[in-house]
């Protein structure tokens, strides 16, 4: 498990958010419903082990954004709001 992603997961859970771990072929992803809290965005952005990602809805996959630890192949994902754009 990625210590950096685990920290963000604990932060989200500490704010009452419920997530589930989904196993994908390229990474294990903690998925949370709802918008990413600002403190998680700031903490994730400041961590050099993490890369920010943003993706549009694609087939069965929801529109989401989050952070991935590519070395550990673990990510955290939140719903992307309709007013989000790739610049955020």
C-alpha cells in the first residue's frame, strides 16, 4: 500500500466520506463518492510521490479526479463535478 495514498484515504474517512477499494488491472483504486475536499487536494498536490489525474466519463467509468502513486500502483479517486475542467 502506498503511504501517500493511505494518508489521503484516512483524511477522507476522517471527514465522514466512505470509500471502497476497487481492483483494476493497472492499479488498486480507492473510490469515494462526492467532490474531493480542498485539504486532500492540497495534501496530494504537495506530495512528490503522487501524480494528479483527471478523466472524463468513459463507458462504464465515471468522470473522476484524484491522485495515483504509480510506483505502488495505488490511487484515490473522487467524483468530478460537471463544472470541473482539465485546468483544475
